[in-house]
C-alpha cells in the first residue's frame, strides 16, 4: 500500500494528466467559443481567479468547475498537499482532483510523453498508456488510461486521468485502482 501511495504521489509530481476533450463542443470540456469569450485562448479579458471547492461532511462542491459529489460508503477524505481533493478507499483505490492555470491540451501532451517513463523509473513494469473516450457526467470525454505492473506484488495498477477546462483553468481528475480495474467506476462518482 505504501508503494501504491508513493506511485500516486509520483504521478502528481510528474504531471500525469489527460484531457477532457468533448466531442460535443469540439474542444476540451468547457472549451470552445464560450471559453474564448470568457478570456481563454484567443480571448481579450483577464482570466478570473480560481475559487477552490469545499468539503462539507461527506460532500464536495466545486462551483467554479460546476461539479460536486457525495463520498460513497467505504471512502474517506485524505490529506495530500499536491491535490485540492484526495479521497481513498481501502484496497488501494483513490480519486484526486487538482486545478491549475492554463490549457488542458498542453498538460495532456506532456503526460503522454513523461508519465510512462516516470512510472518505469519508479519500478513499475509493462507500462502502457492509451487515449480512450469515457463518459464524464453524461458527456463523451477523451482520457488517458494507464496500466502497469507493481513489481513487489505482481498486481496491476490502473490509472484513468481526465481533464475539464473553464475560463483559462484546467481541472485534473485521477482515478487509481490496484488489482482489478475500477477506475471508470471511480470516475462515475462524479456523475
């Protein structure tokens, strides 16, 4: 379990990220003309200040990005200074969220290039990264799906990373699971 937590932290440090490309809008979720009109790429107004979400009991609400959820049974909030939101479930699953200024597409390209070698450097083997399309809150969204083998246990590590973008800021969701792949189920917590 300590090894899994170390790998998750490594992902945060290396920028393991993936896009939230919307086939509906033709851009990253929250992108397109509405994004540019509010001061994003090609816009003329300044980027608004980001307002982080808030935890209230077992619920999390992020008005800036327009999402929220109630923590399912068996999940607990956890501290992790690299993320605005970090939740864990016994057995090695986690869901994290962080926000940053800029475009999701640039971070996505960097993740495709840097994450597999970073995981291999951390001692994982058979690292595979692929671009997939998933359903995020009812909208088709491109994501990065990573699988790797954990050397000590021989079990698989699954990572699903998705981005959303609003007004010059991106939000990054990372779902991880060890053993069987439950990353899509974890992301579905957001639906």
